[in-house]
């Protein structure tokens, strides 16, 4: 017998059984990317830092065979008025891109088109593998200030240098990542001559990605400048 509020109450030992949760119906949720399904905030005046990640079973992308597939997809994306691919960097299991786009729908269509083209080519390289190559959802972040844009440029173009440094490799100050678009970048402190032929990137058009980062973000970028 227990005392509650001065009244005698008898505890008979009965307990209400916990309610069982009904099994989830339909297709199981995808969790390969770790990116939450939130509305994307896209405005035409702000460049975007977009990251694509491959599935764990996919070969590493920093090989000439895989990179040639991705580069062809980048070239196919150039000239599209709705979305411009300005810079990129291909790492072992992910791809960084700086893009300009009109709105969220245009971005989604452009990324989807590139992913489909790249997946078909990578699957052919992987001895006829079938199925998706990239994680179910990509990450995108708007760059709203000149400082943010400059940091993103350093991060994308010198991302390969960062990964080599993390593995203990020392690179020369003039080293340039052959799996990134640095050869077509005109913002280095020491200018480089772009390769002959059509580039796999499109010249940017927003003020932030053309002029803003140079004049108000910190100026030209060194080839040995480490990403934050």
C-alpha cells in the first residue's frame, strides 16, 4: 500500500503494456550520404560549394581512367545557361565543385545530369558494374561573402595538397593537382598557361566569383596555400 497525497492507494501490480510500433511500409530510407533532406537555399547571386560522395564499394576516382570519365561529364556540363561549373577537384571518394546556378531546381537538374553521366562511365570502367555510384544526396553550401568565396577556392583547388599533407607527403610550392581545375584558374599569384583545347569549366559570371573575392576577399591565391 502506498501513500499519495494523504490517500491510501492500493498497488495491484498491473502495468499497461508498451505499445508496439508498427513496421515501416514502403521503400527503406536511404542513408548513404549523411546529408539531411532540407530545402536548399539557392540564389543566383551566390556561388555554391557542392560536394558529391561516392558509395563505399566504388573504385577510387583519382585514376586516369576514372578521371577521364568525370572530365568528359564536366565538359558536357559547360555552356549550360542555368548552371555553370566554375571549378572542381576530384578526390579519392568525393568531388568538390564551385557552381553558379539560377535556382534550386536548375541546380538539382544539373547535378543529376552530371551524376548520371559520370555513373555510367565509372560503371563501364569497373568492368560493367551496375547501379548507383554517388550517394543519394549531395551537399551544397551558398557562399555569401568575398572571404567565403576565396576560402572555398583555396579549399577546392588545393584540396589535393591538403590530403597529401595529411598523409605526410611534402610537395613543392609550385605543385598543381592534375585532378582539379587549377590549370584553368586565373587567380594564382603566379599565372599559369591554360592547356590547349576546350576547358572542362565555364568562366564564372557572379560578382563574388569573378571580382569580389579578389578585391575584398584577400587577393590572389598561392599554389602552396593550405586550405583551412
